[in-house]
C-alpha cells in the first residue's frame, strides 16, 4: 500500500512547479479514509539528481510528514534527517522511517506536530540525509503559502 501511495505522490509531485504548495483532495475508495495532501517541490537541492518534495498527507485520522527524495537513498528502514528552520542552527539529526523503496522518509510521530507548527510560521525548511554511499543529499523547501493550503486538510492540527 505504501508503494502504491508513494507512486501516486511521485506522479503528483512531478506536475508541480517549484515553490508552490498544492492541495489535493483524495478519499480512499476502499476505506473512505481521507488521504488528501499538500505538497511542494524543493527550491534548491545539492547531491540529488531528482526533484525532492515535501508532503503532508492525511492518514488514519491523523497526518504524515513525508520527504520524497525522488531517488534511491537506502534500503534500511530508518534514515537520519538533519533539518534546519529558516536561519536557525541545524539539529543534530532525527531518525525518520524510510519508505519500502528507499526513496522517501516519514517523520516520527513525536516530531511531526512540531514540524507543522514551524511550517505555519517559517519561511524555509532545509533537510539533509546521506545515501547508501555516505553522500550528503540536501533539499530546501519554501514554506510560503503552506498555511493556506494546509488549512484545507481535514486532518490538520
């Protein structure tokens, strides 16, 4: 299921222009669960050949924060993500869950609410992880327009 959902997200992300937040309403046809999302593409990236995206998606009456690196990172079930909010110091790294195909990372439940609160008031979010060859991969996302699109989600906090 995660692979199918991730594939749908990758297709959606490929149609976005840089730095625009987009809202997509979606209801699972089998469970009637709300799987709507908001998404944006990276405004800058280093060490990445693809087009990374940042996604907030409704799931199980809650939400997920997902970074799609748009290329293979690692097949481990965890990846350490260092992040930086605006011009503040970067954190020492937070362990996120990796997607089954190794191309995306899911924020831990204990961290995702703090992330969304920052996204509402911040202007840019920068993330870095290392791939299977210990090569740093960095992406930066604009947060301008996030709040307006996020408010449309039925699972928002």
